[in-house]
C-alpha cells in the first residue's frame, strides 16, 4: 500500500490526489514535534524552543553575566568538548543546578533566556505555580515528563521560576499534599547528577530564605541578581525609549537614573509605560490642536492662541493625529 504524505495542502499517494484541510496539516506538523504532547499537557504553562535574548539586551548586571558565561562553559560546553577533564574525578562534576536569587523584577527570566541563547540550546521555560495549580492530579507525571523531554532534547536548559512555591508543596497543611511533586522533583534532580546528558536546571526565587536545606543543596551554584545600578537604569531608559519621539537630553536621562535609585527593571518598565500613556491621555482631554506644516494635528494648551478648536472625535483627518513628545516632566518620578 502506497504511503500517504502531506505536500503543499494535498494528500498525495500513487493513485489519488485529494485536498486536505489546514487543520489536518497542522496535526501532521504537530506529530513531528517531539515536544507537542508536553506542550498540550502544560498548555500555556510552559514555553519550549530557542531563545533569542542577547546579553546586550539586558542592561547592566555585567558581573552577573560574566559569572553565568563561566557557568555555561563549565556545565554544557567543556564536559562535551573535553570529557577527559571530568573523568575519574568524584568531586569534579559539571554544574547541574543554578539558583538565581534576588529582588523581584531584576531580570532573572531574561538572564535564563540569554543563557540558552548563548549556547544555542533548547529552553524549557515554566513557573512552579503553573504546574501546581493547573494540573493538580498529574503533577508527578508532568515533572517527570519535563525532565525526560529535556534529556531527550539535550543540550537543554530548564528554567523554573518561583521555585520557592514548589518547595512549599512539602509538607502541605491544606489537606491536598503535593509531596509527590516535591519528591519527584528531587528524584529527577538526582538523576541529573548521574546523567551524561547536557542539561542545566536554572531556578529563580525572590525568597531564598524560604527554601529548605534539601532544595538549596540541589542548586550548588547560587548567583545573586541585584537591583540595577545608576548606569544600568540610564541604559534601561535609553532602550525603552529608543523608538519613541522625545525631547529628552543626555542630562535628562542622568536625572531620571538618579531619581530611580532603588527601582527594579520591572519598576522602570512600568514607569515608562505609564509615561507613554500620558500623551494619549492629553490627546483625549485636548480641546485645541496645533496644525503642523506637514498637516498633522498635535494637542496644545487651551490658552494657546495658535490652537484650533477640535476634539479627538471631530478632527478632519484622525489619521493625522500625533501625540506630544515625551519630556522629563512626564517621566518625573517625584511628581
């Protein structure tokens, strides 16, 4: 019997050529994906694929980046290229577990993605909370499948965010103990140390003091991720505002970096997002608009004699509406 294959939207064999729906083609493609079953099981709780975050995309943290680059070499590159360096040595083993800890919003996830992109390996990205809340009864099987899939896809990096939530699953006081998940995770981590496959587990937590001693032992290498320094904060403003028209000068960026001491990367991102909404709000509230030489409409103060009486809904050509420039006042964190 002739073997049927999908070719450009058609099911083709030696005798017949019949149309095939897009849905059937998608199913054929999914069947070729070794991670398709795991993706379906986890749903949106896990991301699998190649990361494209570069080290330069992360502002600051230069010392942390250097440490992680060394860890990657010792965990994934050197054991593969120079296995003799690790042979017959009980205490010389590649790193298998790395813990990233520090304040929230400091870019731990981006660092994990940059690590995977640096060595061009498959990245398994998930949160402990997704595993525990969505698939309560199948937790053990899922964690086992995750590690098996990573070993089959080696070299690979597993990133588990909020690892402290997983650690709190044992012991449980709510009558729904997840000690099976907790135990299965430890079993799989123990297998990692006796496995020659190149798989690295990166975990992140904002509360390292809540990890039990058994969990800490599984992550032998621990890297502190601090809040961004002034130069890094300035770089974040430059990156976030690079494509946005603004009146900001180099001195303004220095002032913003000074004002945001103690802010995390997430805090700065939220600050900029709010500032970017202010010109839109001004457009909504404006009752006068200036017409530029190019024919664009820009909101202005109600006392500006140059302004014409319009609202957003009464502009002759809504496609010609442009927001005012981002300025230091709109980004002033002390106002």
